[in-house]
C-alpha cells in the first residue's frame, strides 16, 4: 500500500552559507517512487551528489537569507519482510566488504564498550533472534521522551538515562547489534504512525535469510515500535545520525519551522 | 625511491574466533607494489574483502590457538606531492559524494565541537594553508608520548591532554580539518623514520590543486613530522582508527608480539 | 558600598517533593547583612542546615503544587582585596586540611587532565600571577553565550567549545587553578553589573598574602569580568556547581520563572 | 577480633615534588588502634593535616629521589552493624548539613544521570532495602577484573562495561545510592579477604536506625562482597576516589612497588 509524504521546513541564513540537505525518499529497488515534487528556494549554487551506499541523494546548496524546502511524494514500499527471528547471523568471513564497515564504532555508537553487556543479557540468542531480543529490551527499558536528548547524545548516554527519541532508540539498537558482531546501520525515513509526526529513524541489520540464495540482506527494525517496515520510505543510511541529517549547515543557521505529514494512501 | 617493509605479529586465540586483519600495502595507482609476500598461520576460514574506499584489502580469518602473520614487501610510492599551502578548499557544492562523508563526525573525531576553536585559532587561513597551520599547531602543542593514550582516546581527549602517539595526532588533524569543512580521513601506513618503529598513522585531506583539472585530490599530511609523504606506503583508509586497525578480534585475543621494520631501499 | 538584592523565583511540584534551596547572602565576616527578608510558600516541612564550609545555609523544604521564593536584602561587602598578582602560592605542606580538598577533581572540574596544558601555557607564572594569567586567557578565548551550555557541561566541554556562561567560566578557572596545585572553589553570588541579570558564579582561589600573617586566604576571581569583588555578595561555596545550586529538586519540578535584581545602593 | 595490617610502597621522584599520602587506619571511635608504626623516608618537609570529615590524616611530604612508606598496625573494629534491610531512609529535611553534600554528583559519580534507572530497577524498595538491592544488582551484573579499568574510569563507564575492581564497585554503589536520595561516600580501607591483597574501597551510606535515637548513621557496604564490615579498618572517606588516594603526586612520580597484607589476629 503506498504512502503519501508532505514535508516542509524553513530556515534563515544570516550570511552566504553552505548547507547539505537530505530529505527525499530514495530511488531504490525496494520502494517505488510513484510521484515526487521538490521545491527549494533560490540559491547561489545547488548540486546533487549520491548519498551513502548510493541510497538517495544529498543536495548541496549555497544560499543566504530565508530558505524554504517543500517536498511531496507518493512512495510504494515493496521490500521483502522475512520473519526476523528466522534470520541467521552471517559468519564474519562471509561478510562482504561493504557490510564490514558497519561493524565498527561510530560517533554515536561506541559498540566496543557493550560487549560484556550483550553477552550477559542476550547470550542465549543469535542472529535475528538476538536482534529481536535487543529490540524488545530497548522497548521495555526506554521511555519515549521528546526533549530528553540532544544532538550530542550518544547510545552510551541513552543507555544510562533510559529516555530519548527515535534517533536514540535507533542508535542503541545499532550499537548493541554491532557489539554482537552483526553489521548495523542507521536509517532516516518516513513512516505513518510516528507520533508526534516528524522525520523518523530506525535501524537496519545485515542478516542472512536461509530462504534466499547468496549472502546477507539489510532488514529494517524499529525499536520504538511506531513504524511498520512495510510502510516505511527510506531517505538515506549511514553509520549513525552524524551521516544522515535532513539539514547540515556549515555556518550559522536559524531554524524556523518544520512539518512532516505521512499517511497511508488507500488505493 | 622504494621502501622495504617487514612486519611480523603473533597472537593467541583461546577459542575459535573471527579476526579481521589489514596490514598489507594497498595496490593503488599512487604506489607500485614491487614485491610482496604474506604468510598466515593455518585457519579454519580465510577470506579477502575489499577495504574502505576500495583501498587495500581486509582479511577475515577464523582460527584458534597461536597465530602468526608475517609480511614482506617492496613498495615504490609515486604520488603527486603539490605544495600543501598552494592547495584550495573545494567549495562544498563541488564536493563529490564520496568525499562528503569525510566531513562528518566519527567515533574518535567529534569535529562539530571544534568549530569555534578553528575559527578563533586559524580564522585567517583557508584550504591548504589552513591545514598547514593546523599541522604546525599540533606539532607545537603536542608531545609524542607512547603510553599516554589508549584505544578509547578521542581527539577531544588528546586536545585536552596534549600528549599522544601518531593515532592521536592524526585524529586531531582529521577533526580540525572537518571542523573547517575540509574532508579528512585517517590513513594507516608504513613509513621509514617512525620512531619507535611501528605501524604508523597519518591524515589525508581532500583539497583542490589549481594545477590539476577536475575536482579535488587526497593529500597526505603527517602531524607528527616523522613520515615523508614521498616515502609512505598506504595500508588503508577510514573515518578514523575504528575503521583501519591492523587486527580486530571478535572475541578474546592474547596479543603476543609485533615488530615492524621499514627502510629506504637504495637502488 | 552596600548592594541591594531582590530575587524571586517560582516553580510547580506535581507531587510532594523534597527541594533544597540556597539563595540567601551568607552571614560571614567578609560581608555585613544590613537587612534581609525571605518569603517562602507554605510547605509540609522546612529545615535549615549549614551549607558547605559553614558559608551560608541550605533550606530543605517538602512541598506540593505552586511554590514561590522571594528574597530581599541589603549587603555590605567588607572583604580584603589585595592585588592578585602579589599573592603567593602556598607550599602544599603548609596547606590546611580544609583547603586540600579543593585541590581534587570534582564533577565538572576534571583538573588532572589539564596538567600538561597549564604547564605549557602558563609555565612561567606562579601563585596570583598564574591565576591572573588563567583569568585573562579565559576572557580572551571564551565567548559569553547564554544557551550554549547546559547542566551536564563540564570544564572540559567548555574548554573545547570556547563558549558558555558564568558557571562555565568559573568551572574553567577552578579547573586550571587546581591543575596548577592551587586550591580553588566555586562561589555562587550576587553582583551588580551581571548582564543579563541573574544568579552569578565566580571562583575563589586559596593564596598566601605576604602582607598578612598566617596561612592562606580565599580570593574571589571573576573570569567573566562582570562582577567587582568589592561589590559581590556570596551565597555559598562548593567544589563546583553540583554543590551550590539555588534550587535542587529531588523529583519532578516545573520551573516557572525567576528574576534577580542587584544594584549598588548610594548611601 | 583485631586485624593486623602491613603496608609497604616505594616510589621515585625525579625532581623535588609535593606528595600527599593517606594510608594509616584512622583514629575514630568505631575502631581502636591497638598499635601503629609508620616509617617514611627522609623528606625536605613533612606535615600532617586532618583528612576529610576529620576521619584520619593526610601527610604532605616534599621529597626527591627514592621514597619508601612502611606501615604496621593492629586495629580492632568496634562498629555497630545493624541489619542493613532494617534501616530507613532519612527524610531529606532531617538530614544534617554534613550529610547533604554526599547527595551531590562528584568526579566519578554522576548520580543525576541514573535517576530513571534506579526508579525503574529498584522502584519497589527504599532505605536499607534499596541499598541491599543495589549491592546485589552490582554483584550479579559486574565481573571483578583487575586491569579492566583505570584512573579515569567513572561509575558511568563501569555501568556500561560491567567490569572493574573495588574502586569501580564502590563508585557504582555510591552513584546509585545518591540517585536514590541517600547520602553516600567512598571509603578507603583495609580488610582481610581482599583478593588479590591490596588497598580496598567500599561505600558508606547514611541511613536511620530506628533502634537508635537521633538522626542517621553511616553504614559500610561492600558491593564486591570481599570485606566483612566487622573486620574492616577505615583509612579515610571522600566524595569518591578523587579524594582518598593513598598517594597523590603533584608532579612526575615513578611508582615502584607496593604490598598490602591484612589478616585476622587470633587473640
């Protein structure tokens, strides 16, 4: 079933400033972009570059003064959704080079420090069952509290304070998966049901589906439980939130407003 | 002038364990591998995968008990070495997608936090001159003290404590470059002159050489001053040291010994 | 010259909650309390206890619902104000027990990590001249930016980010003094000239005045430059801001409003 | 039953350096010092000052070259040991001023960040029962691993990594007690049964014994389970390990050797 997305955000640049934007649903096999319309205010420069792992695009602009981004799209997710618990951990020596980098620590995901914890808490599980156990542990121990975390908050901070938003839930899942030697990445996305409505973030783990020939595949997991993977439109992926912000400003920037509306389209 | 490399390290795995190795000079245009010989102890599995940015290879092994790695090579670096101060900062909207990810924060390089510092300290400089000023500032303010830092040490820690080894020097340069909107990555390498002899690490920054058509190129910079870029053999690159360790063990590992010998070969 | 203080703050406690208050100018030899009036909303319990180093009092209340604190006072500071640069560092073996604890690291002041920095940057100075050099360095390198820091911000964070408020300036001065083996504590205070008007914080260092017989004395130093020590009324002291908040709530607390007005009284 | 203590440690000071020592069992009502002998190498200066909360003494020395400390004592602990679970939390407004400061965050004990965790994990308990539950939780989730932590390790680090030594166990107990609004301090001590034999550290919490008239009393709790409070000789107390090191050097110091022997004396 397709989903409809309407996004709008505005900001003010006091001086000519470079800004990196990434807010459009990615054109990738697992989701069909039925329609799409992007409006950007005028800028001195504007250039598109492929985003990480060739999933989606980043837009460089250089502009000054008030700037508005408006985006509308209809997207039909078509991804395979095997039962998570049935998936197997890929033996490391079978992991392809592009998955290996998602085993390593990143800015907000200091996975190496959680090796004792995952062994103690989830020692009896492996592969998809391990990921399901991690997801359930987060859901049980964390409270969803907008405003409790900020742009410096790491998975370590959230693990201590037990409160956060989708970004923090995704960072924790990514961290505990990597500490379990399962490649994991951060996914910026749109999904209906996110409350309050906003840009959303989930995790993706690299696991082996015994039903499918060949190595592993990336599987969406939402530790907040708000997004249905069958109804989620990916924007982009990265090591963690440092890589896939909808707006990264290389200079002063007054953020003014944003609204995100995502709904299921009955067809 | 070619350089000769001899590396040997041994470790003990109490149980069957997955280990990731990356220690060979990379086969890339900027350096010719004149000869190369790698010896690994027997293992249950052994697989090679391309390393980050397709520079070099990582080797997965699964093994138990005593393990030895021995490597010998002759490498002839052939890289372009323009004058650093003459290089220009690429305007962000001209940066290719693969350079953009090296603007972001990583595990050991929290660049966003240093924006005020770089502006205050290096505000009058830009591009290659900015990088040269950063390199000189590090060299002047840091002391090279083996043992003063560890595997958790970030660029922030080193900036406070002003002491560290090549890894810490490279992390600081990468961090301050990114805070200056200049893409920067971490480079594991071999070089003569490193004292005490060991695996070495330097930084690479993405700058524009006005003499060369097309976008930017990566330029080696060693904040420790020990390695000559004309005599440096790259092993691999990454966001920071989390990505390019010569040995990453996914389970218990008793490290036994290592020796690294690098010298200039007169021909 | 006396100063007049008017303070008012209100908060709401959704449930019966213990709250610790410390907002009154301390009754100590170095400042005469000419008049003082404290109004507190009704509470289930209310008890006064001596505050740290017997400087001022803390007030425990247990209350529920809306709570208001109103305080008015006239205070005449009478402290000795020797020239800072003339003061000497007390040799450690002459430091009294109660000063020694102010050499140690505290929550927001990880002094041990700055020993190399203070030696490199201020190596040619000692005693009061060292403190003056530290104060000037902070004033030159920091920007006073309300909102740039928060309740978790340590002196380490501020040293990196170079921006903060009076609390952060005081934490940095305390940290760099302790790293120089000079006892230093954090002082909550009122002072005219603080802009925007608010509770203020400065540092106090323990130095020896060669003109005065006997050991050392505590000397006020304001790294922000906004407060004149001759016009400052101390509320309380502590290792750092963790010890002397005007309001510490042991449970949920909605802070509503505060106003602080301090002025010089012409007499 | 008395215990016998033999301690010896040596270090080398390359230059004239101030050093603070605290290694003798404190002369306090709860433990009788039956005999005591302290030997210190010659020094330029040597001065004793009362230690924190007037428990024990600190010794300042200024010396150069090789230095040896040797200490022998027989101590008979005589403290009250009520059943921990029977003790009550003192309502905050009944806490004396000198206990209040042990509610606040300190260098290694960032208690404020654990308020959600203690409420979630120990919400059904209070007072001594809460402390017993915290102690048991630590014992169940932590592994005693000498070498896994260092001098920068905070309770937050240990909570993440789940491994450490007595210092880390005590820091965690202190942190979780304070997060529960129970004053808690760090205690350096000697006790038989510590394995490997070394200086030991435990926590002390301030609770109310309903059997005893008047406010609260400090009760020893050892989260490692190695020390029996009836057989423990206190050296000193503090906010955390930053305050009660057996050796704090204000300058370069090569630590050479130490041995600690503690045994029960049959009489």
